[in-house]
């Protein structure tokens, strides 16, 4: 299956605004575009081995244990930056969710 993506060329060339480009997108379109992007990222890393994409930093002066991090985009091809950013944003969202969970329970009365 060929992935489908939005063509942002008209926006980059200032022929359309982002709002104009996306005005007719439905929730189903957004779901399909998201799934297409995720499928492309998973295909890009399908054959990767951990030793090609992970790096465990060594900092004897650090006071926290550093988790393995993706360090090289080149091993992930043209999707490298997208994959690293998606992973980073997911981790950040999880951290924020855990951080506000106690306050949310108090706020919502649960």
C-alpha cells in the first residue's frame, strides 16, 4: 500500500495557506493520514537493530540515570528526524500526563 501524505508544496510556495490546504479534511482523513505516517515510520525502522540506533550516554557526573536515546538520524533514513521527534513528543506527553494526574484527580473529584 502506498502511503498517502498531504502535499505541502502549495503552502511552501505561498499559493495556499495551511488553513486553506486543510479546510476540507475530515476526522477520517486525519486518522488515515496519521496512520499512513505511522506505517511509514514503522517500515523505516523495521530492519533496524538496537545497536544501530541507540546510544547510552556515559556521564559520571550525572545524578540521574540516562535512558538509551536515539542519537543518529542517518541510520533511520529520511524518516530519522520524524521518528526521533515523534518519540520525544510521546515521552514528553507521558511525563506531563503523569505529572498532572494527581492534580486532575483532585480537580475532577475522582
